[in-house]
């Protein structure tokens, strides 16, 4: 009995410790990445994903589709750190900053029979020499996540937006695959946190606030960044063109951009691109092979079903589908959006 | 311990290796070959060899290499087989994005997309590698077998490429390239050099493709203006497989029975090849046939030299169904198809004032080969016969192009 009591005491002590967790700055900067996520101290409660002091949640106007996984994003900037604004690019975060993104099926609708499943937590760590990428895979008990090397296949189920249960073969990418999307001109770079994609409200522990204002308040970024904001691609109150281009930017534009993994094709889908042929209008494919589906052009304005781009978004065949990795399901709502967009071009 | 160190130093000296701690990782077929191979490829250090013992490795996800200076090797082109028959994710079988990687002695079969893609590297060697779609020519096959792109110092030696629905061996937007001693069969394009600079393609055997060897240049992509390509000592014979490329792809325009096609490009030398038994044409030199707004792109072939080739028969069963080339040629020649065809299309000022001397096509001694071209000026004007078959008008002195030298770091 005594032993049992003292065990409880120890457990209490540990949880008390974890409540006052502090981010382990030296772990962030050490040459070898940590073996488990808890080593960094980013969270007061790891399983519930409650961030520690100095770690802020953030959200994007439009996000990359990852098989309907929910994404919990956090950013850590070391004290006194300042991130320089660069037009059309992600902020230049100071050394020691970390972008933290947990992929999960929250299954949080009231009628859901499935419980929350944390899949992986990806980190981009800003080091002296540049960004370092690493992913941690959650254990079955959902108590911690462990460093991944070759990735992992997680065959699971989730509750979709319409209340149905859907099967998915979720792939945690291997380290090389992370680079496929995160590489620009030979260096690893984050994709999401560009000013144009951050310009929105988020709820913080002390209330709701615009993210750029919050970051300025933290002393991380300068004030008055004038930008053309992206929009939430799913927001039907926004203009169709802007929604479609916002979706293409965050889902395709990191590879389909000059200097990106798919620049060999000359198809550029980033937000700033405005040359019609490079956006795919009547552009012949270069190396599509059977992914052309006997269609002649990437985009035929007015004709979604004659556009290779839409065909590849709908496919589940690894030799055809776009994006090349990170997707095993069709993003039905986005296909619908881009169909409408191409139709009215 | 001291002795051990001494020995390893000696070993390093003998091996002349810069990487004294280089190790070999041996892998055999197992329950989870993907994780085992991929982990080894990620954890490898420069200088390491990852050795895949003979056997069948069935993979559901694509493999990738991103460590410089490593070797991935098998026990032989038919012994170590990476099969992607049941692939569920990844657009390639294997991809390489690091410098100075050597791939040797294994096969990649039935990848859902491209078999081996190498992008943006300096130094890549494919040695005795086979890429194959084993069910024969089909538009369901992946596009490219061996596929280095945006790379420098590319060596493809003694490889075999079968069944690609685009090109068996495809080198695109690259520089300093050697493709030799290789076999390309039952692909749409056997060997294709596209938008590339300085390539030597020699001692290869291209047969049963739709087109044997293609040297192409396309607009609207980052590297264009392909130049300095030598195609010599190859056999490009019996390339009479119906075009099975999915429509929309540029090779979908290639007629069945094409030996060698040069499209756009400058400074191309085609010599000492055996070309024959091709249904449509042995050698065609053509302009890029579509409109483009790309101002940096030059669609016409320039400074093409053709000499010392040995021609077998061709044009006896032209493919009039695919693309425009065979149809136009068949009409112009009244069915009397030449060995060598140049479409004669030039920019307007050159049609009127003539082509600069250094741009002209030059025919050397090609035995009794026949030639046909179109005089663009006569084509525009009424009452003239634009067809020109006088070989002598285009014969001239050959200025050999320099051989390609790969960087010594390989």
C-alpha cells in the first residue's frame, strides 16, 4: 500500500513538473535531434497538445490537404528573437525557432464513435546552417512520439465531415520525402507561415487576435506588413479565383515554382505566378506519361474534364496522382472547387 | 587496437578512398524490405555501399536516396529485382536527389510512374541497371525508365530499358552526358535526349521501339536550346512498335518505324550508326511543330551533321496515323520515302535571304542513302516544286564535335 501511495506521489510530481514545462532550448540547438517529442518541452500537456509558455498556436488561411488529417500548428521563437518579413516567402525565423505541426484525426464531432488519434508531429527546426526537418510518430498509447526515419504506414479510420467512417492508409513520410515539398533551390524551407497565409484571427489562451498582430505584440515581426492575403479556399463568400489560387498555392505551389521539385515541368502554381502558359493554360505536359490520360493540356479554360490538372487531382494511382506524396484519398471538396474555377476561366 | 588502426589506415591507402570509415550494409529480401532499404539509404554516410543480395524485393512505397557519394548495388541485372508491382505510394520506383551516387547491378520492375528518377544532381552513374515493365508495351506503363533530369555529369552504361510508355532512357535538361553500351527495347522512345547540352550517345542498341533515338528540344521549361549532341556507333533498327504513348505527350507524335529524330537543337552529329528496317524513316530532322509564345525558344534544328551511317531499308510501311511527320513526308515523296528527311522549315528572313552558313545541315558520306527536303521559299511561291532530293547540294565537310568528358569527381 505504501508503495502504491508513493507511486501516486511520484506520478503527481511528474505531472506537476510537466505543467510548468519549459522549452528545452539546448535540445533544439543540439546537433542530434531528440529521440522523442517530449524531450523538447514544447507542451504542458503532450497528449492534449496544450503548448508551453512561449509556444503559440497558429493557423493558415488555406492549408495543405493531407488525407483529411487535422493539423495542430505551433510556433516557438526564442526570447528576443525577430523574424524578418520577406515578400512572397516565409518569415525568416531566427535560429532556435521551431515550427511544430501535429497531424491527427481528432474525430471530435459529437456523434463520433472514434476517439482522437495523434499520428505524427513534424518539426522544422531553424539551425545556424538552415532548417532541419524531423518527424515523430505517436505511440499506440498516445503518450509520446518517437523519431521516425523511414516513415510509417498507419492504416486507420477517421470520421469525416459528413459523419461517415472512412478508411485511410496514412503515410508518415520519410526524411527524404519531407524534402520533396520543403526544398527550394537546394535548401529546406517551411511552406505555410507566409504573411499572406497567416493574416487571420486565432484564439489564444488570453483571447482571440489577428496572428500577425499577435506576433508583432510578441516582438517577433515588424508592424504594418502590406500584403495580398490568401483566403480560406473553402470559404464560399470569397471570390472563386482567389479561393482556387489559394488552394493551388498551398497544395501545389511549393513544388510547382521556379526552383521547386517540379520546376522541370514549367508548370508553376504559386500565388504570385501570372503567366498563363506557366499556370497551365493550354500548356502541353512535359513528362506526364500516362498521367496525361490522353488529354493535351494541363488546363483547358472552360473545360475541366479536358484538363490534366483536375484529372491528376482526382486519381488515386501513385503513377498519376498529384501531389505525388502525402495523399491517399481524393480531396472531393477541392476537386469541386477547381472544377468550378476551370469551368469559368 | 594499434594494429587494427594501422591496418585500417593501410586499407584506406590501398583503396585510395577518401572515406576511410566507409562501410557496406548488406540487405536481403525480408518481410518489410521497404523499411529496411529506406532506413539504410537514409542512415548511410558518404562512401557507404548498400548492397542488396540477389532476390525479389516487393515494395509498396517508393525508395529515395538523398546522401551524396553512396553506392546502391545488387547482385546483377536479373538477380536483384525491386518490384513495384503492388506500389501504393510514390511517383517513382526509386528517386535520387544527391550528388555522385552510383546505381549498379539491379533491376526496377513495374513502377507505377517512372522507374528511376534522378533530379538536380551533379554526378550520377547507372551501371548495369535494368528498368522494365514486364507485361510488354502498354499505355498503362510508367513514362520513363532511366530518368535523370536537371543534372550534370550523367553516365548510363550497359543498362537495359524495356516497356516505357514514354522513353526507356530519358535524359532531360541536363549537361555532360554519356549514354553507352545500353539496350532500349519496346519503349515508345528508346533513348531520348531532351533540352540537354553535351551528350554522347554511342554503342547502344535501340530496337522494337516506336522511335529508336530522339534528340528533342521543347519550349516553356527552365533549360532549353539543346546543343552538342553526338549520336554514333549505335544500332537503331526495326523500331516498328505502334506508338503506345498516352496522347498529350510529345513522343505521342512519333510515327512507328522511326530510326533517329532530331527536333530543334543545334550542333548535332549523327555518325557511324546502323539504321534500318524502320517502317517510316531512318533519320528525320524537324522543327518543333506547335505555336509557342516562349521568346527564348528556337524551334528549328541548326548545324546538324550526318555522316558515315549505314542504312538498311526504311519507309516501306509508313505510319500515316500518328502525328504529321509520316503523312507529310509520304505526300511530298509520292510514297518514295527517303532515308534522311529534313523539313526545311526556317524563320522567314532565312527563307528569303538564306540560312547562315554555320547553321546549315551537312551530309557527309552515307553510302547510297537518299535524301529529301523541302525548299521553303518554293513552298510559299506558286508554280514551283518545293521537293528537293539532290543529296550533293547538302554535302559538305564535316567538322567533328568534341567528345564529352565527365567531371573527374565521379
